[in-house]
C-alpha cells in the first residue's frame, strides 16, 4: 500500500488559492494540487518533489515558497535549501475569439487565473517568435486583453499558442491555448 506524504502547504493570498505538494517517499515524481473556491485539480504533475541527483544522492523538495513580486512558486530542496524548480502562479485557460484577423489589430480576451499587474508591463506572445511579443492590458486577476499582430506570409491559418508574461518574470506561460490568425478579406 502506497501512502502519500505532504511536502508543503502554501496559501497564495492574492489568488486565494492553496497549493499542496504530495510525494510517496521519493519513489515516484510528486504532484502539486491546486485548490480554490471553484475547483480542485492537479496543477503540476511529474514534479520533481523527489529525484536522484546521482546514484547515491537523492534530492527531495521539502518546502516551497511563493514570490508575490514574480507570481512564482519555488520548490526548495532538502539538503541545500536551494530551489529545485519554479512554477508560474498564473495561467491562460481560454482566449476569445480564437480565430483572429491575420491583418492584425483584433482584440483578444485572455481568460485565466492569478493575473496581477506588477507595474512592469504585461506581454502576450503569439507563437514562438520573439517578434510577436506585444504589450497587453491588465483588466483584472482573471482577464488580460491583447491585440493580435499582423500575420507573416509564411504562417497564415496555422494555430499558434498565445502565452503571457509579466515583465521581470523569467518566462512566458506554457499553457498551449491556441489562436488561429486567418487572412480575412477586407
């Protein structure tokens, strides 16, 4: 019989969300569960709450901390109390419309959770190209508005992920919510 151990319990006061880290004595990767008023779900799976650094040395995440200025969850390892990994505390869940004018300019409502105006700018990225990072507008903790860029000639009608980042944070989301930019006749 396998028993789960609790590595940490954290409360994100901004998003009013609880994160609980679970593992099974380091035999398998752990999981972070996310609890809020509307749902309970797995937030991160196959999380290295425990992993082998080498054959003889096992690293176990025994704690976590929230950095409110970056909106990140950091897992802390057992031996050195240094970080094992970071996870963003905001995510993209839905975009509307999900088909936009390839000529650019369509306003796209990005719905998610944990969004916070950190005062350093908010950016949307359409696909993987760096030149598609555009300034966005913060509306509230569940909504951001982006303006779709003009599509280039070599990638029309190909769905691309729309991801967001807050300036000063290390990375964009990786939620893979897709938007299609189609050339619409004028």
